[in-house]
């Protein structure tokens, strides 16, 4: 049977990758540099939804005209819907993943309604597409986290070892979510939740492929690094006046590092929600071939 001809762009891409791999294999520093480059490119691709949302937030903050017929926040809602529709149309996300991301949207919007009512943060601009004090684009920021976690697992071929029983992660995620609300009236049990997270996930590792070799990292370290980058994105979001914290009412300042703990706990909720679609898969025994990136 005659093999189907490759598209010219695909042929060019494969030739370029082959040459790059030959160049990278000539020395250890080059291999590390090439692998690090692929790691960054794949991370950026996994962050596609969140990255485009940040582009919209910062772009409209810089360029949105005064007195526009449509409010900036309403434009962000429409822009987020277009991004989500495009990702489904181009099969960058599956419908199963989209349903879980919709759960992120609902859970995030409920939290936003509660937190804004208690003055934790505010949305300083007017809009029509909102529920109470919460513009509808806010739920998409939580959905961006879910999109990243779902996509990064596929892009890096992530597998795990010593992942805790699923039911224990569901209980922990529920406790974290309830504490986000209950600490306004009851004692904040965040420290206990950190301890529980360490006990459940502390022995776990995940394995991934950036280039051609399997790498590994402790689960807790991976979650912490993602929380750190969400904190960086949050600083950009508040700089772009998508929302503001009380300390930023008179001018922008960096978000407190204490928020890293909140984002870390949110990561646990996010991972557990995505596990509904992408159940954690066990890493193969040593010596098995690595999935091709």
C-alpha cells in the first residue's frame, strides 16, 4: 500500500526537528538546552487558554477606549467564549474536558460571589454580563486553570506513582473548598489542610516527557510550581485591573505572597476535578520506552 503523502509543512517541520536533535545530541549542555526549550514551549502550549485570557486582560487595559459602547468586562466575557469555542472546534480540548472545565467555572463563580460579598476583592469596572458584583468573565479564569491541568497531562504524557486513593483526594478537595467559605465564621483550618495534603501526596511522583527522555518530579513540588506561576499571572491580572484587592485600591502593588497558599490549595481542587476525566495513570516500570513527545 502506497503511504499517504505528507503535507509540505509537516515535511519541513520533521526535517527541522531531526536537524535540531542531531545538533542537540552533540553535547550534554546542548541536550539540556534543547530539552529545556521544549519544556517551555510545551508549557506555553498547555497554558493556551490562560495565556490568551491574560493577553485579552492586558490588551484591553492598555487599549480600551474611554466611553466605548461596550464595557471592557463584557468584551472579556465574549472573548473568553470565543477562545473556548475555538479550542473545541480545533480539537485542542475534548468535550469531556470542557464539561469538567465548566465545573471549574461554576465552582469559581460561586466562590467569587461569596468572596466579593465579604470584601476579599472587587471588580472596579461596570458591566452588563454579571451576577451581582461578579462579571461573568471571572469564572473563565478558574476554567483556565482546569484547561491547563487537562492539557498538560496529555502534552507531557504525565503518569504517576504512589498517587493516593481517589476517594481520599475527593474528601480533601471538598474540605479545602468548604474552608474557603467557612473560615469567615469558623477557625481557619488551612494549616491542617496543608498537613493533610502533604500526608496524602508527599510520597507521590509524576513522570513526564519534555523531549525524548522521561523525567520525574515530586507531586508536591509540581503543584507548588504551578501555584507560583498562577501567582505571577494573578499579579498581571490585578495590574490590568481585571480585579483588585483592598490594598490595591489606591494604586497597584504586588499580590501578597500569602496568596500562594490559597493557590496551592486551589491546585489540589483542580487536580481532583480533572481526575474525573483524566484518571491518574501508573507510570510503567523502568526500562519501558518513553512516550514520544
